């Protein structure tokens, strides 16, 4: 005689709704949260001094020969983290002068931009496209990159007021070739770097009560460089209108 026992399945414990939603949020945005966490640690610790022009100038002067590699390395790190690079460029002018300050800042900005680009393309691209690939901004950007990759990157880099770090990350999500991106970035950052480096030198002199005319000239040059892309775009529209 067989006796059958009916064993009831244990009740499945459900996670609270808040925990479930939090887990989904973390799974979707973990790369972004990771980068934001690094930036917050950087911002609320003594590392924040790396964004201070006076601190950079005072500290790097103590390193002698090593001032240049440390300057370039910190420039790259700040760029990859998406933090403001203005202080570095201004400090470069004060430390190394207009010529070498421009050279070292250009190298740091270019290498940092390439590193940020590669970070997005080879680590975050699949995640970003899965979550934001349908966004109209990315669609328009990819379309523009496909038609004129070098000219677009050059124009974006040429304007000193353009969001430098945001461009690094956005272009990493496109199909642009790394070599084209790197060359256009190298060429495109030079005018803005000259402007900021010059402002760093002349601004320091002006604050010390020295010649203020050079600072005014540097400021005018910076304004001209900032407006030049818009003027060129406007001229292009006029010429195309005449041609039609």
C-alpha cells in the first residue's frame, strides 16, 4: 500500500519593490555611477587641489625636471575623469611660458581626450547604446560624423567654449575612426590652448599690477577664437545661399 504525501512548495519570498527597482537602476546605470563616484571622491578630497591654478603652479615649481611629466599626467587624469581642465592650461602658461605651456597643454589635452574616447568606445559603448542608443542626439551626431568626421571634430575642438570633456565621451559613442578623431583633436585644440595659456600668463601679470594691455589683447584673442566657428558657419550658409 502506497501512501502519498502532498508536500506544499515553500512560499517564494518576494523582494520589496524598492529593492527590485534599486537593483534595476544599478544594473542599468552602474558604469555611469562608477564614474560619478570617482569624480565625487576626487572633488571632496584634497585631490580637488589639482583643479586650482595657484596650487598647481606652486607645487609643480618644486619638482624641477619632473614638473613636465607630472603636469601632462595630471592633465590626462583630469580629462579622463571629465573634470575642468582650464586650471591646468592656465597654470601651464604661468609655469612654462606661452610656447612650452601651449605644447605641454596640447599634449596633455590630446592624450586625455584619446584616453576618454577609448574608455567610452571599448568599455561603455555597448552599455550606452543599449540604454541611450535611440536618443535623437546620438542619431544626429552619428549622421554628422558619417558625412564629415574630420571637419566635424575639428570644428567642435576649435571653439574654446565647447564642452571639451562631453565631446570626448559623445564621439566615443559614434563610428568615427580613432586616427581621424586623434588628428582632428590635436589640430583643433591648439588655438584654444594658445588662448588659455596666454590668458594665464597675462592674467597673472595683470593681477600683480603689471602690464594690463597684454591681458586685454589676450582676452580679445580668446573672444575671437570663440566666435570664429560661428562666423565661419554663417559665412558658409551665405555662400551656399549665393550658390543656389
